[in-house]
C-alpha cells in the first residue's frame, strides 16, 4: 500500500470527525491514460461517513476535504473521488 494513502487517512481523521473512513488507491486503473502520472499515487477514492460532513452541502463537504489535502492535490494527486455516506 502506498504511504500517500496513509497520509490522506491521517489528515482527514485529524480534521474531520468521521464514523468510518476508507481510502482506496485507484491509480492502477488509470495507468494506460495518456495524461495520467505514472507514479502509482495519482488517483484516489475517499469513502467517508461523517455526520459533520452530512450537515454541509455536498460542494462544501468536498471543498473541505480538498482544503485538507491541498498540498497533495497541488503536487501529487491527479484525481480524488469523494463519496460521503
């Protein structure tokens, strides 16, 4: 498993109260795409259960997660899929 997965998990857990959090590295599904970075740390899925986020509009909940991961989004992550339960 990638270290970035654990960085994502830790950063979200430190900033959002969540009942359940799952982070999946989906980079292997995009290796054949021309624009996809070939670093195996480019595409992630975040599945989160959080009463805190459920109180927000979807766009605001996503913005909050993107803000938490801003450095990773600028420098490493090409795509972040967010599912809020």
